[in-house]
């Protein structure tokens, strides 16, 4: 079985790892459109990576996510913060809890989490293809065909989409063309791009 995971972020990596654990014989490939992997992991938590939260009751945890409470309740029931802590512990990564409940690696470095995920992917024989942006996803007789922006294509049996969000609905056109319905994107966390402004000389803080 050939499985394509679209997106080289935390969700893509963990999805690929999960596939290999459940289907050891599967040929799993992560496709990332850029030349960087796990970039959001690197900068999360001010470069320390807040991995999970010290809240072990699912019904309480989901209240922190008002827009996704119902679907997340089922997800956390399958893989909870306790499972996350144990998963990393089994791979030599210890987490600590801070006063606000956020949990970080004891190294206070996101590189610890990146190294752990990269090692797991390497140990499982998961392939990674970078600079492989997807332009088209089509159903064909023998499975699904990925059409890349460089003109190449790849036939696979299963596809996991872990691309994250898009500021414009147009960014999901390759999925709507397949028949999926996409909710209109709404603002969430974002960054300012203002390199020539004097405000960039100020030092930021993490609350």
C-alpha cells in the first residue's frame, strides 16, 4: 500500500508515523511544498515548543477550543495529552509543566522535538520529498493520482492531507475540485511582515 502524506509539519509527520505503526508494510511518503520541515514546530512556544497541556480530563480540555470542541472530543479520546507525554517519554524526550499548564521539553528547545520526530521517521523508513507542491488530486481507476506543480505525477492508494490552513479559499481549490466542501477561512494566529519598520528593533515577550 502506497500512502502519501501531504504536508511536512507536525500533523504530517505524526500521521506518517501512525500509518507505519499500524501498517508496517506500507510505503509512506511525506510531500512538503517548501524546502523546510517542521517550521511551525521550530518557532512554537518562542522556540521552546509547547507540546501539550497539563489537562487530563477530555471534557475540560476541549473547552479551550470553542470552534472545534465536538470533533476534538473524539480525537482527544483516541490520543490524549497523557498519550502524548508517554509517546515522547518512550523516545527519550521528557516534558515539564509550567505554571500556566503548558508543557515543554525539559531542554527548553524545539529542536528536541524536531530531532525526535525526524529520528522516528528515519527509523521507520518513511520517505520525504521536499519542494513537492501539490497542484491536483484526482481519483483514478487504481487509486489516487497526485499532480505536482513541477508537472510530475504519482499514483498512490491513500492520501492524508495535513497542509494546515490557507488565508484564502482559493488555496483549497485542489480539494474542492475533488468534491470536498471547505469552510470559509477565518482569521486566527498570524504574523506581521514589516521588515523596514522601527518596531522590529523592540524585543518581544512570551506571556
